[in-house]
C-alpha cells in the first residue's frame, strides 16, 4: 500500500523538533551563528542519546531568533506534514524558545506562527492547533510563567497545554499549579510520561496533572492494572514508535508495545515526535506498522478516528476531520 496520500492525524509533534536541518543550517548561515557541531557530515542532526538530543534540540532552536524565523519554520513543517498526507496536526509550542516566556513577545511569535498556519491551510488543506509546552528540566516555577503565556493566548488556536523535556528531572507534582492554571483557562491537557520512566510516571500525570492524553505512555505496558485503568478511563496515548526505536527505548519495532496496548483496549494514536531528528515521517511510520504488525487501511482509519476524537479542537473541526477520514480514498 502507498501510505503517503492516506489521510492522517498527528497529535504529537514538536514544532522546533520538526525543523528541517537544511532550514536550521540556512538560518545559522544568515545569522553567522556556528552550530556546525550539531550536524553529521551529510547534514543530519547528530547526537548520542536522548539527553544529548535535548541539548542539540536547544542548540538548533538558538537560530530561531524571532517571529519571522518561526513563521518560516511553521511554513516548512506544515508543507512537509501535508506532503505526507497529514490533514490535522497539533504542535507543541514553547514560549521558552519564543521570547523567553514574556507574554508580549510570545503574542508576536504566536501571530507569526498563525499567519503561516493560515497560509498552509489555504495552500495544502492542513489544519494546525497549538499545545503550549513547558519544559520539565526548566522546573516548576518557570512552568508557571509558561502557563501565564498559555492563559493569555488560549482560544481557538491555542487549545492545549502539555509538558515535555527530561522525564527524569524533578517531579510532575511540581507542575500541578501550572496545569491548574491551564485547565482554568479552558485548555485541554497532555503530558509526556512513560517514555523513559515507568508506569509510576504515567500514574503521576493522571493523578497530579489530570491529563486526558499521555505523550508516549508506552511503558504503561509494564503494569497490567495501569493498562486496565487507561482503557477504562479512555486515556489516549500519543504513541511515536519511530521515535522510541530511534532513541533506543525499544531495540526494534517488533518489541514495541503499541499493538499490545491497542489489543488491550487502550486508545492509541500514531505520531512522529521530532521527525528529522529520528529520520522518520508519517508515511514511514505507517509503512513500518504495516510491515511489522500488519496494520491495514481499516486499522489506520480506526486509529485516526481515535485521534480525531481526542484532538484538542472544536467540534466543527472534529466533524470535518471525521468526514475526510471516512471518505474512501484510493
Ligand atoms: N522534546 C522534544 N521531543 C521530546 C521527547 N521525545 N520527549 C520529551 N521531550 C521532548
Ligand atoms: Zn514528544
């Protein structure tokens, strides 16, 4: 099957993490910044492991110095996603990298991101929504400043609040206040958990942050009671199989728990996380899931309908997504 044109929903994509290396190199050249140490000789991002990845990620973002750069980034990312059949995507946006969490500066960055999103919607039919994302290893106090940016800009475009970064840093309890602020502003909630840490971290996200979705969550498979809870409470997992395999959380896709979680009744969806960092695309994820687990068009449509249901968007947008997913495609 040629999966490229198959309509897809992606719920877990870091905007900076989706930056084509060529764009980051070009911006570094324009700004006379030397970040050549983050690239391999053939121009790919270069890092040793997840923690080094986070450092390289932050180095790459250092060339994104203003709203105009984020407009170029957003345009490039959405064009690439649309080329892989993505009709709706939610991107993690970090006020940390967009004006250092100053609300006024953040509004300007957001305006630029939205302009690019509107243009991409008109040109490629792809819809974007933003999830504001504090970075765990920056700490809980800093996250409150991020939550303030979220409160001030929550609406029809900024619809979610999440947390990414180093899962082993600090405790999710430290972020409960920031998540309460976001919830009170009407934002829907997700958190990275169970990517590097075990089931206890997924429980912490559910108990302390009261999230509807979990970013990754794959290590829940190690705890049968938690798997049952996820299924019962209809918690949606934003699973990024290629990311987990590339970073070494699982040695190969055949050992990845996505199919076991799905078979146990957990709502799973499929995303790329930071596609050029992990040498993946949505097309490649689908090809791999077909090859290793035998997922077919019916299965992918089911998974995309779960994603549409769980998307942090208004019901009119959701209904339009469902229509596009259910329209037969060749
Ligand atoms: N930030 C970007 N990608 C991430 C990931 N896979 N886990 C946690 N934080 C991230
Ligand atoms: Zn992620």
